[in-house]
C-alpha cells in the first residue's frame, strides 16, 4: 500500500469541502484573487470551485495517476497563491479557501499545500492503492482508515482556519 494514500485522501476530501464551501460563498476568494491582481468575480470563483469539487470527488472515486496529478497541480496553484500573498505582503484577511471561514495566507498554510502536492505526486507515480481500496479493505482496516481520514480532515481544517487566529491573539496578548 502506498503510504501517501491517507494524506492524499485527506487532500482530496479538502478539495471537495473547500470547493463546496466556495460554491456557496465565493466572495472572499474573489476578493483575495483581486488583491493578487487577478480580475475575477463571484461567478468565476463558483465555476472554479465546482471544478475543484469534481476533481476531488474524481480523485476519491475514480482514482488513477491522472486525477492524482491534477490534485497535485491544484495544490501547487494554491501553494503558489499563498506564497505570492506572503512574499508580496498582500492585504488579504482570508484567501477564501473554505468560503467564509477565515483562512489567511500563512507559512503553515503554505506547508499544508506543499505536503498535499508531495502526497498527490507520490500517488500519481504509484497509483497502486486508491482511497476507495483503502476504505473497502476489510472492516478493521477500513474503519481505522476512515477514522484517520476524518481526524486528518478536521485537523487540517482547524490548522488552516483556527490556528492562524489563535496565534495572532497569542502574539497580540504578549505584546506590552
């Protein structure tokens, strides 16, 4: 079994989750893209978000090297945007990754995207085990895999949304 299957599954589920939330609330993402110099609006973000949902779902259900490569490419684009926002110090309170939830561009955000790129590339190079295979591999293993993916998705979501705000409060709280 490819050891990247768990993190890859988490990344694909995050694509579905983030895309679905952006379909519902595209405005923060449109504002972030505009701040980076990309002229866009809510309708374009919704279309991209729908493609994100479709890609994540395809990577989970109809797994193969090509969908895994597209997941890697998606996270590479996200990584490039976060890196651009950080290096240019763009005034972005939220990149809109999860619709309304605040997800400011941070080094942690870049790290999560980078890990997703590496795991998706590993799955594209060795598509021997699909997420669906891991979930249907027998009761004890599949239940454990499903639980770990759920915990991983929650941990990644909280890392991208809650951790930056928590750290900001902690830093402000320690200043005189």
